[in-house]
C-alpha cells in the first residue's frame, strides 16, 4: 500500500512540475535575458530579427506550432524590474506559508508539562 502511495505522489509531482513550464520564465541566451514560456510560447527559437537583421530575437510558437510573436532581449532596467517583481512574489508566498514569522505553523504542537517533549 505504501508503494502505491509513493507512486501516486511521484506521478502527481511529475505532472505538476511538467506543467510549470507553461509559466513564463527568464532564460539567458548569448548573454541576453529573455522571458519565454507560457501558453503562447511553448516552443521558441533564437533567430535574427526579420525587420532588423542586426538584432537577435526569440520567436515564440504555441503548442500547435503556430507563430505567436517575438520577444526582444530585456534591457538592464527591464531585467531589474522583472527580478524585483519575482522577489516580491516569492516573499509574499513565503510570508503567507505556515511557519513564517508572525504566522504559527499548524503542524507544530507546543510542549506542555503534561506532554513529554
């Protein structure tokens, strides 16, 4: 029975982690930063821009292999703003999780004199 539980947990975890690629994320290509991923960018290619051949862009395609647009490299200010936003999101998640400072952990039972610790 425990083996079946372990298999189910592994299956659910693999499905969950597989789906996380559908969320946009930061990637580095040729020392430039791009945000790729999401439902409209499940596959991408790093190519010369058709309008400005001296620029490199990421061309995005959806799951049906339909072109959905291009993404340009992020500038320094855009990159900094993106990183700050992600940092704030992570902090909000951690602050809201059980055991965070100022929030009790529901799984921790305080010791009392009647219970041996």
